[in-house]
């Protein structure tokens, strides 16, 4: 089974607006009276802000696929495959309103897109039912 965490449209528009504002301000600043060589720190800060905007946008998405073989969790940036042998339990996560897989290593793994009500379905998919 696969669960997907969708990005809210309002958040997508907000990130797009922030991206356009930073790029627009940068272009207008350097087309004006400031040379790029004189404003290295300002350019570095703007690039860092753009990188943060893109990473935040990517992190708001994600998906979880559960099967007898284990979990494939995509947090919006990269995919992580967890074999079923490493999964100790799948529990509700009241802080996020979703689910978390506890691994035998003691780490918790957020399951994006899985609502609290579907924790039982994730467990059943891992058992192969």
C-alpha cells in the first residue's frame, strides 16, 4: 500500500511567491547601481535563502509504501528503504498526527502521508495480509 503526503496549495503558492520575491529583488539590485563583486555577502545570503525555500518546499511532500518486504519512505528529498527485519513496531505519532516506525536500532522513522487512522493497515501490509 502507498500513502502520499500532498503539499497544501496555499503553501506551494507561498513558497513560489517567496522564491519570486528573492529572485526579483536580486535581479533589480544587480541591474541597478550595485556590482556583484561588491556584494558577495549579500549574494551568498540570497542564495542560502533560495536553497532554504527549495528544501522546505521539497520536505513538505513525501510518500510511504508498505509491503511484506518492508517500508520505502520518501521524505520529499530522498528515499529510504527499510527491510521488514529492522522494523520493531509501527506506532501512532500524536505530535504529527501520523505514524512512526520504530526500528531495532532505536531510531524512529516518520512515515509521511500515513494518517493515525491507517497505522493498523501499515502493520497488516508489513505482515503480508
